[in-house]
């Protein structure tokens, strides 16, 4: 068994255990310097939080552990391919790599919308099933204008 | 001024105010029955949480307010086009509509990766800048198998 397979097994075991505790069938772990620094399981229904996917929970916990908003040199292992929300979070957190076991199509087969959401994001905003519309207000650039002028800011 | 423009103004004002308080230039509000039930601003660097975008913060707060993991019949207003992470969260929370003022390209022009991440998500996993690899372990389907067999579960 490779190190990657071993860590994926841990993520999968978390997912199985979570189903036994009224959670969704997803688990994730984050590794830094070959050590597990954070774990996450899907707690969407348990905590009434649609963003509480295993990967998001693990990313937030790892960032708290590292006292950083970046996961530099970390690896994320997930029992399933990250959905677009989680993949977006991964791009903002910037770990060095991601490994997963089941695919978005496996998730869709048991009723999770991952594959559908990937399709939706690739569509122009006005063709999506959730209506998404830009209204260019006369003050729309005010936040970015102020951001440009601000000297002491943390870019990311 | 339309009702949509008025609510967008509120989101934009939150964004401007957040820059003045060491936050990112983004704000969002969520409306239910014509009432603001939640607000959010970008607190990524302030709270060391890469998922703390304005929309995610507002979605979590609105779900707490409604005691639900779904934002049925809610409308989300954001000062800027949601990034893929936030758009994914919107698809999981399922509000009825989304309105935004600035675009992903405006965000990119002041250094936020939104547009880049949209491009990355559309690529096959093995062509992305963050290496994302599937490893089909022999037990990969265990969480989904157990989920299928579980009678008392909340689907979403």
C-alpha cells in the first residue's frame, strides 16, 4: 500500500463512520510534513450548513492549526472528488496536491449533485438553473477602488 | 432605483466598510420575504479562513437564521460575481436567484483569482495547476454503499 492509498483509506474510514453518525458519506484529511493536521466529515444536515462538506471542514481546521489562510506544502486526501465549491476552496487555500478515491459520477449515482454543478458552472450565467444576473450599479467599483488605494492590505 | 439596485447598494456599502476594517473588498446580503436575514463580508485574512468569502459567510448566517441547510425562496445579493467556490455553495444552498454588481474580471483586475479559478475548474483534473489525482482504492465505494443501505437519512 502506498502512502497515498493509506491516507485515502483514513479519509474513507471517516466517511463510513460519518454515515453511522447521521452524516453524509464523505471524509477528508489534510497532511503536512507527513502528519495528519486536520480531518473533516460532511455535516451539512447535522449543522444546517450547506458549506460543511468534508473538504471545507478540513481546510478550515487545517488553517486554524497552521494559523494561516494558506495550506502551503499540504496535501488533501478526500474520499470523493471535490465538488466545485470544495475545488474552489482548494484553489484559494492552495495545497500542493489533492488525491481522491470515488469520482463526481459515483457521487451523482447516490444522489449528490456534484456532476450537475460542474455542468452548471461552465454555462453562461443567464443559462443556469439558478438565475444569476449582473446589474452594474453606478457605485459598483467603489470597493475595488478603495482596495486599490489602500496601502496596508494583505493580498492573497 | 429598483429593489435589486437598492439591495446591491447595501452589499456594496458592506464591502467598502470591510476594506476600512482590514477586510477584503466584498460584501453580500441575503433576503427572505423582502427582509435582510443575513449579511457577510470577506474575512479570509482576518480569520485565517480561505472559505470566509462574503457569500459563504452570508449563506452560513442565513441558514443558521432559518434553521435549515436550504435557502428556499431567498435571494442573494453580492457586490461581486461569486467565485466558483461561492457559486458551488449557492448551488448547494439553492436560493431562488443571485444578483451581483462587479464581474469576475473586475475582481481579477485588482488581484483576486476568480477568473483564473473558473478556467481551472473547466480543465480535466490532470491538467490543472494544483495536481488533482484519482486513486481508486479497493474500498472506495464503502461510504456510498453504506449510504445506499441506510434507511433513515436526510437527502439533499
